[in-house]
């Protein structure tokens, strides 16, 4: 019985944690992606060196976007431009951007 | 002046080599080789679990770039590192050709920014 209660408590805690993981604000995200548009808004726009097209990010999955931006911010993922861009973003900005971009799935 | 010319031609050769290094792969071969990717990224390349990126319709050369970065450690992910270790350069080209050929939910930001007048979604 105690074990069952513990399980319930764990489940509740997990739910709470999921809820606490703030949902991003899409409207705010829409304003923030203005900067991203310079590269990610141009069809086939290429990274300078090495040359490859900057990825399509509209419609990308939310958690992946969150992870990518946090990794650029921490330096775990490296890219000169993206590293610099991510530095200027707060956690809330990142959540807002991810919420907006993921909502654009075709 | 002469040095500039030499440097310029050196740069041009490098740029050409970099472009040539990322060639287009074979879609059919890629589909067979991509079977292991499907568990996380979906057979249609539209990962359902939001922690995994959607690959369907992503740029061919971007997917190749990402796989090469996982392979040489520039990009660090324990799961991808394991998978990519088994892929040859040809495999990477083929897998990228397959996923980029699929119809997807991805797009550029064109038409999606404030002031484009498409209305917030």
C-alpha cells in the first residue's frame, strides 16, 4: 500500500514537472524569430564554410528545438552564428521560439 | 597582388572541393540503409516524439553535414554517435537523399515572421 502511494506521488511529481516545463508563448516567439529569418527564411540560403544550406526550422519538433538552442548557448553544440545568437536569448525566449516554430508544421 | 591571386585560387579550390565532397546520394539505397533511423525519426521522417528532429524534407546537404558532425564528434549525441559510426560516406549521402526526398512538415521561415501578414498561427 505504501509502495502504491509512493507510486502515486511519483506520478504526481512527474505530472507537475511536465506542467512546470513552461509552455512557450507562440505570439512572443513569432516576434523573436525576426532575427532568425535573415538566414532561415531564405530558401536554400547557405552557410558560408563549409557550404551547406541552413536547416529548415519551421515545423521542427519543439523539444529538439529547445535542446538545440540550449546546446548552442552552453557551447555543447558549436556554430559561430548560432552560438552568438543563442547567447542573446533567455530561457523564456528559447521556449517561445520553440513553441512558435513547432506550431508551423505543414 | 600575386599572393592575393594565389590565395584566391586556393580558396576557390577549397570551396569547390567542399562542394564536391557533399554529393547527392541514392534514394532507394538510402531507404534500405535508413531502417535503423525509423524507430526514432519515423519511417516517413516525421518523428512523433518531440525530442527527435523531423527529417522529412530537410535539406539533403544539411542532413549530411549533421551526420558528419556526429561522426567526427563536432556534434555530440550518444545515440547518434553510435549509429553514425556504422555509416560510410556513401551511406550518409544515401540516407540524406532518402529523408530529404520525403514530403515533410518542415519549411523555411519565409512568410512566418511578424509583419509578413499571414496572421499568427
